């Protein structure tokens, strides 16, 4: 078993403690210590830093390019040619590039599954060119609102097809983002992008939308090729639900900042109370069902809600020294309680 330094020290400490308490014999403790080795160098970290450095160098290269007048002139001519090309040609070109990136990513994943960052980088490039393909196809359909609806519907449909082909988690994440974008667009276009649809602002719409998918999430298990994406889908919709719930607790059902600024904080209290109550109910239900993921979400957003209310109601009325002293004490108490639970 290959462990890093801290993991190895922890295990050695446990084995030594068991030996001192005579829970293990001397021979068994030596045998257990020989069963693992210390990883001398974290090459995964090197890979991460190398890819970050590659991105930074790429940005520097772009900046350097724009500092060169000859290169700027060359790229301007290229952009003009590409920009003025028919959308059908651009769609075919982008679609071909996307297919090439996906193909090589799939081949590399089969041949070199340990090259995670490189493989997923190719997948991400394929996803980007799929989005460009969708945009150009949508341009062929029409402009204005029909374009915005078309581009998200086409992109999401393509991502679903690609997920069926590659069975890739990153592509499925973009399916989920595409579904959410389709919902936002389809509820905004009919009202000409006004903040309300059926009397609901965007956070409240997303709250109801994510709730529906949470209730329907188990249907994914009935579709064989979607089973592996159950956890990712569950985390996504739960996260969207709680973020929307928090946004509703702050903004209520008001559609713009001007309306919200003119409302006294006390009138938003029912929404804040609703958010806290739902967080408590979810936390309690998850605790009863022993669902650690849902419990963590519930507890986290319960604290976020409480601290949001604290900032809302006391930031202006309380001396800042007292405000931060109370804040520090609260974090200290939470830390102490968490430490006790951890030790148990």
C-alpha cells in the first residue's frame, strides 16, 4: 500500500499505540508496518501545478501576441475571414474539431487512463467546440429570442448524445448546466426578459425547478447508461436547490435591485424563516436516514443562512468591534463543538 508521509505517520502511530496496549504482538506490528510504503514524491501535485503553469503561460503568450503588431494584423485578417464565413461552414468546422478532440480523448483514456488531466483537457476542448457548433447551428435557425432558445436546446441535446457515447462525467455536468440554462431561457424569453414568469422571480423559479428534479432523481437509476451519473446529478440539483433557497431568503420574490432596496428588511423575514426551516427539516431527515451528503448540505446552508441573517440585521445597527467579537466567538464555539464530535 502506497501512502503519503502524513498517512504513514498516522498509521504507524496507531500501530504503536495498539502494541503498547498489547492489542498487537511485536511480530504483527512489524508485519503491519511492512505492509505499506511511504510515497516519496507527489507527482499528482506536480501534474496539477504543471497544468496551471501551462494555462498561465498560455495567457502570457496571448498577451505577448497582442503586443506584436505584425501578429495582430495577421490575426485580424484571419478573424475577418472566419467571421465572414457562412454559419453552416463554421458549424461543420467546429463540429469536426469537437469530434476530433472527443475521439482522441476517448482513445487516450483507454490507452492511458492515468493521464487524467490531459484526457479531461481534451474533453473540455471538445465541449467548447460543441458549444461553438451549437451557436452556429442556432444562427441558421434565426436571431433574437429564437437564437437564445435554440443554442441551449441544441447544445444540451448534443451533450446528451456525447455523454451516451463517451460516458464522461464532465460532459454530463454540461448536460445539467444546459438543462438549467434551457429552463432560464425558456422562462425569460416569453416575458421579454422581464424578471417575473408566472409571478415568480428567477431564484424562486430555480428553487421549484431543482425541487422537481430532486424528487425525480431516482428515475436515473432505471436508465442503464445513466446510472453512473446518479451521484453527480444528485449533488448538482441539491446544490442548485440550496443556492436558490439562499437567494430567495435574501431577495424574496423581488425582481430587481431597485425594488429590493426599497423594501424594509422585516418584510423579507418570512423568506428567511422559510429558508432556515427547510434547512433544518432537510438536516433532520438526512440524519434520520443516515444520508451524510444531504446532512452536510443541510448543516452547511443552515449556518450560511444564520450568518446571512446576522449580517443583514446587525451590520448597520451594531458597533463593528462588537459585531466581529460576536462573530469570532460564534466560530470559536462551532470549532470547539466540531472538535468534540471529531474526537468522538
